[in-house]
C-alpha cells in the first residue's frame, strides 16, 4: 500500500488510474470501515482510503483533540484489506491556508437532527469531503463509499454530488454491528465496561420505536417521547429519537409506506455521544 501525505504525491500515485474507488475516514478503523474498503475494491481500478481528522467538523467543546488516532494499526488493517493507496494529509497539507471558502449544505436537510445539535457540523463535513473528492477523484471522478451509520451525512453528500454535478457515484455501506447489536463506531472506544454493556440500549430503543410506529403510526410523536423517556430512565441523555422519511428526512406521517422510513437516534451515555439508525 502506497501512503501519500501531500496532494501532489497522491495525484502522482493515482495518475495511472481512471476510476478510483474511495473510502474517506477519520481513522481509528474498525470492522465497519474495513467492510467499506472491501465493498469499494471491485468498484474501481484502484482502492483509496483517506485518514484525516477534520477540525472543521468539530465544535469547540467536542473531542477533536482526544479523537483516537491509531496510525500503525490503521495502516496494517488497510493493507490487509487490500487498500492500494492511503491518503493521510497533515493539516497543513489539506488546509495550507485557513479554509474560509466552505461548502454550505441545504439547511432544509442539514440544519435538523445532527445539524441542530452540532451546528456547523455538516458544513465542515461537506467542505472536507468536497476537498477530498477534488484530491482523490479529481476531474474524471470515480466512486465513493460512505457508511449508513452516518445516515444524514450520507444524504448530505449525495445531495452535494447531485447538485454540483460531480462525476462521482456515491455508494452506501450497511452499518456493521457488534454481536449484541451495538453499531460499530470509533467513539465506542470511549465507553467504560458498564457503559459498553448498556450502549446496546440505543439500537434496541430504535428498533422498538420502529415496531411500535408500525402498529400505531398516528401516535408517532408520543411514541418518540416514550422512547426518549425510556432511555432517560436508564441514565441516557437523548438528543433525538425520531421516525423520518428516508427520501428527505422529514417527519414520517401515518400514510407513509412500509419500507420507506428510517428511525434515527442520538443520545449521550456518560460523556460519550452515540448515534444510530434503523431502516424499516
Ligand atoms: O464519517 C466520517 O468519518 C467523516 O465525517 C468523514 C466523511 C471522513 C469526513 O471527515
């Protein structure tokens, strides 16, 4: 696996290829990331991953400084997964001057849910992803694979690609889960032992909310409140648990067809904020 730190080195490494398949990450790779790399491999003539902890998508009080950085292990895992090129820019390589020019996602999609609780998050994500796309996929385009675990992020990226007519195919990867059902996430590493046991309650609450919504769609808001109260009673601080339409993430209504909805949730357990979702 070739490792490029600068944009010039990356472009040189990718020059012989026409259709890269790309998996952007912030490192601290787990099986979910590796599954995305494996999914990407047959989709291009070269498989590229990036590792870059993007300051622009963290609020000042969030975990940018303490975000787990596990360089050696990440390189070994990518190499074993058959990744051909790793792009790992330093901050000064990707942001040699302050990144004052930003990509502003559609507020109708990006200011709710995660964007409501993490203002500016999707501007930071869209800006770095646009820049990574320019570095890795360039003018001729290619394929980019994003996990469904970050459901709203995937939708923001899809809309960005569509509206800017980028020559990029965005492919979604299914969420990988631990045997007990907890969605794999780099932030799971922050959980203490007892918290780790409790953490599965978020995915359980989402599935239960989906099942109850299917039976009583007209009581949607009440069911969402009950689901959040249930988590609060177990010591969580939920930001939202809500049933939405998959197409635009607007609130679901009683007439919405089965198979067109997703339940999304974000909640804090101790100091760790977890997100998850479940399509139904
Ligand atoms: O999902 C992530 O890990 C990040 O938001 C991404 C897409 C790599 C942008 O920094």
